[in-house]
């Protein structure tokens, strides 16, 4: 039981001076100025700090089997690292094997995630279509607390879904009240360009962005929006990285279509020059999809976040160590795609967004927590500081600084893409389900303390004002 005393509470709506009491059930029991400390409560001094809802990362891949390897952060190490950075909940991805059942895959991911240190939920990927998928989508929604389904328009001959199957899945999700998320890149075009580059002897990491130019993301985003519009269903576009995709989402929203966009902090601060490093391994660390873009795309992403046309930030956290990246030494198409970032998302966004005046603290809360909770129907249990909400809280030092390094991070990976970046804004204390789990450098994560988040479908439209 905690009494968070003397801080400034910041939500997506307002900022005010207030104390917070967290009860033994791990819920917020009271909020108000100058509260008395009840008997048995531990006082947590929040003087000089901002008190905000814990971060929610809606896009992670813990211990994901991918491209002949397995991501090195598991559900314990990855969520523990998130706690150190102020993130108290994640939404990960259940990805069935080729032709496999959705329920079997969901059960396998539940088993893997039992070790999580923070609360977690799942999007379930639809990679093919048949009667079993149609049937099991309903079971997942009605009995398993799943309200979102993922679709890959990329990764031909692996995860990619054809448009006809995508339409079937979107219609079924719409019938069930679930939302579809999409990785929007034209997989056929990417496969063609990859082969062409390899045939011409372009085998290194510098070929990766050439095989996935901005236009293939823009085309796929527009196509996904068009297909969703045909059926009148909501759509959530993950890791938006281009001006073209940002514009397509903004135009769809202007037309009254329910479309949401997600941004990764790394796309806000790195450009495609990272692939030109003379050190092959240094360049390979940045191989992820979509790749880092020419710098002018960052202006559109920031504009989307500032204007509200893009609603959330995530990490696509998917760690592969140096030796795993080496798998693609002579063939860039075999470099495992993925970068780490769950521990640094909030600091990077604060430093480059709030500290520079692009975003307000209230927008920061919306982009790191509240909007995700609303879109995926966890609000106000998550993403809010209200009586009865889960006591997932971060005490944020808006002027404190740290230098990011693999030598000091908690992610289970041997490099950090932000290596050497000094950022202003950091989590001094993180509270998860009413327990102090990060205390200014002291990580107190508990294996298995995380709970599975059952997310019901929306019965009405609280998302629509976003």
C-alpha cells in the first residue's frame, strides 16, 4: 500500500498537484491534494516529479521465432526492462505457425508469457484464411480476451496475407467487434526488389532500405485503408514511418474513416544514413522493417503526432544479438529484422518531443499510454489515474538526464541503437499494480508478477474521438 505524495499529476486531459493512494489490491484508492497517510501505507516522495499513468507499449515481440532465430528478450527480461523505463503494460503478438490454429498458438504464447514481470495482452496474427480461422476468431474474442488481430502485408512466403484473405479477416473482425492492425508494406514489391538487388550484387545492410522504399509502405497503407473502408471496419496501422503513409491516414480520417496510426521513436530520430556505416555489424543492428527513412519523413511523423492524426507510440521491440545479425553477413535478406527499445521509448520521446516543445506533457501521456488504452479497450483500467484504475504509475523526472548504453540497460541484447544518446526525461520510480518495482536504479521486478489482460471488444465508440 503506497501513498504517492507531493507530486504533480499529469494525465492526457490535465495537470494538477495531487497525492495518490494505492491500496492492497493494487488499485488507485484515492486522489486529491494533501491526503493523510493511512496506517500501514508506505510514503513515496514524488516532490519535484510528474506522476503519470504507466506507459503501455502496444507493439512488442518477446521471444519471437523469426527469420531462423528467436528474439533474445523473453517475457520476463523484456517486461522488466520496460519497467525500468516507465512502461507497465505491453501488447505482444501471437503468431501461428504456417497453417496452424489460432487457439493453439494463443495457448503457446500464454505459456511463454507466464513469466512476465508486467501486465500483458495479445494481438493475434491472421496469416491465412479457412473455416478454422473463422471459427477460432470468435472463440478468441468471446472466451480469451482478444480484441485485435494482426495482418502482415509484407514477408512474402512467410507471414504475408493476400488481399482476399485480409478482406475475409477484416469482415469477421468487424462482425465480432474487434479491430484489425496491419503491417503495411507491399510484400510482392519487396520480394521483387530484394531479388533484383541480390542479383546485382548488393548484399549488405545498405540494400535493405532500397528493397523497401517509402512508396511500398505508402501504397500498402492506402490499400489497407481502402479495403477497410469497403467493409466499414476500423483499422490500426502499425509502425508508420513515411510521409506517404501519414498522409493516407490523415486523409482517411478527414473523410470520416476510423483509422489509427502508430509511430516508433526510432523512426523519429534515425534516418537511412545508419545503413551506410563502414562497419557491417553496426549497420546491420538497424535492420528492421520498415527501415529507417530519409530524414524528411520525420517531419511528417512529428506533424502527425502533434496534430493527433497519429495516435500512439510503440517500439516493435524485437531483439537479436550481434551473432544473430551475422546470419545475414552475405545476404541482407537473411539479417533478422528487429531492434530493441522498450526501455528507452518514453525517454527518447520526452527528450525529442516534450523537451523541444513539439509535444505537451499531456500529449506525451496520451501518446505513450492513454490512447493505446482507449483504442484497445483497456481504459480506464489502464492509461488513467482515476479511482478504481490499476495502480500502474510512473514518477517522471522531467529534467533529469541519462546517457543510454548497452552497458547499463536491462534489455537482454548486446547493443543499443541509441548508444551514447543523452536524453532529458526519465523514470525515477515505476509502480506496477501498486508495487514499487523500479526505484531510481533499483529494479525490483518479479518473475511471473504480470497478469494477462483480457480486453473485451468495444460495445460503443469511446475510440472515435481520438
